[in-house]
């Protein structure tokens, strides 16, 4: 959730800078004149169009992603592409709505100013997050594998948290570098003061009789933020650390509560979106059908049994992308990279996700939702239920055409991939909201446009 808050903050900053850039562009273009009525346009439409397109283009150029810290060259390249995309999108918008139009010189100057402000703001923001005096210094209580996992997660993503060291409890077996251990749990108050820490992450497997509860409570009342390792990992990465979760965690943690009210609105949302999708995709249906038929012998549509909500079985529909006898000799197997069973047209359909258009009928019918965990085959579900803890919990919601795991992780083709995708699926179920649905749909558009993840 911290990543989302940082993203929202950057979006707001960019929106403010876009408004400032439009004003400065007007002043420079018209030699000091500042006519707010002209800048705003009819009912503020001119300003709103410029700001929304600038932020929207930045989003599609992945200016708000947190997987890793962007270098200056990467940031500059993304900013430049976003500005060019904004120019073309605004030019098209002005053609449709001439009343909001501004001149090309004025538009170009404003976008250049916005690009410069955005580059400096994002660069400064990443530097700000890592400043020793401003970042939250974090002590990790634990020296075992869980503590090591938490420290690695901190390294991978910029977040305003700075690793200060490991604190050794009496029971953990040492698996981290000994020179990174700053002291023992019995001296936690002194360690906090010495390391100037403002946050403690409790990453010990067995806590009974290990943690000095009174001392930790005194630290908490003194303003130190104390957080469980599983919650910290979720906050940092947008997924759950399944291997270390106990059943009681599901009971007592926040989330995992999808009310009838939310289900009702999600269903309304699904019906409207699937209906709109079916109508908009109508011109593509006959073209794709002809391409599939000409490419290889066999039916145009492919039907396969999948596991849905509460382990109910249903038939999912897709345009056929493999040869007809793809699993005649092997049985059910995962699709691999450069899978020889995929036809030439099928490869294109998978990359562009056009093969999944018929699933809109599954959504309209109610077997699937537009956003949710990906539906899996019964053969794989049986296998994965035996090997991966809590795998069946992903069936507490309707499966989706797209989902949090699909936009955050590449195509899954192994048990290890299934485990990693389950981390994201359970995060989605735990933190479900209509806003998260909307965010995933926007990310899906990017995945389709950039042809990422399909096999």
C-alpha cells in the first residue's frame, strides 16, 4: 500500500506541474501575457485536457513503476517519449474538440516545460527517498531466512526505507552476513538510538519467549513504528510471502473481506464492461475467425474446462491458437516459450491477447469476472493444491480475463511460476477494491500494447 501512496503522490505532483507548465508556456509564448480565461479554455476544458493527457502519457510510459530505481538516462528517455505521446494524443483530441485547441507553438513549449519539470521532480523524488537523513532507517529483528528475504525486498525497490542492520534474537540460526548484525535483541532500545532507527520489522519465525515485549512496547509508545515482516513484505512488493503465513494470519489480518455490496457492484461492472467489449470488438471477430481457419485445420473456437469460483468447473472459450492435436500424446502440459504447438497466427493472437476475446462471453454469462485470478485447468489445480500452501484460496473469487498477477508477472509455465503468481492473486483478494480493478485494467492495456507476457 505504501507503493500505491507514493504513486498517487507523484501523479498529483505531475498534474500540478502540468498546470504550471501550461501557464508558463502561455507567458513565454505571448511575451509576458497571462490570460487565465485563455489558459483554462471553455469551462476549464483546455487545462483539464492538457493535464489529463500529460499524466496519462506518463502512466503509459511507466513513469510510476517501482520495481527498481530508474537511472537518469532511462528517466530522460521515458520523459521524452511521454511528451511526444502527449503531443500526438492532444493533437487528435483537438481535432475532435476544436474548442479546446491551443496553437502548436504554445503546445510544444508547454510540453517541453512540463517534461523538464517532471524529469527534475522524479529524479529529485528518487534521491529524496534514499537520503540518509530523510529515509526511515529500518532495523530487522531476525537473522534467519525470513529476515534475509525482507532485506532483499528493501534493496529491490526504492521506498523511503533504509536498511540499518539485523538484530539477533536468541533463537534464530544465523543465515545473514555476520558483519551486518548490529546487536542483540536484549539491547533493542540502545540499538534504536545508536542506529537512529525509526522502524522495526519483526522477522523471526518463532516469537514465543524471544521478543522483549515490554521493551518493544516502550519503543512503540516512544514513536517507533513496529511492523510484522509479512505486512512489511506486502507493503514493499504488492504480493504476499505465502511460505511464512500461518492460517491464523488470514483470520486476523486486515482484508480478505469481500462484502455482498462489493460483489454486486463488481457484477454490474463486469456486465457493462463485457457488453461494451463485445460491441467494440465486433469488427475483429470475423477477421480473427478467418485467419484462424486459414492458418490450420480445426475449429475456430477452442473450449477447455477451467476451475472457477468455489472450485466450480466451467468451459472457457478462446480463439484456437494451437494445432488441433496439441495434447494428443502429452496430455495437459503448460505452454512454454516458443511452444512448437502454437500456430503462426496463434502466436500473434497470444501476443496481442486477441485470442481471449471470446472470454468476454464468459464474463457476461457470469462464469468469470473481468478482473480476477487467472482460471486454471483442473489437472493443474489438483497438482498445485498438493504442493503449494493456500493455493485453493484463489478460488474464493471469480477468475478473471486479466488480473494483478497477469500484469505484475510474466506468463506462468511451472510450479515455481504458479507459486509466484499466487502471491499476487492473494494480495489482490486481500486488498480488493473497485479502484484496484480499474488500475489493473489500465495496466492490462499497456501489457497488450507492448505485447508483454504472452506465449
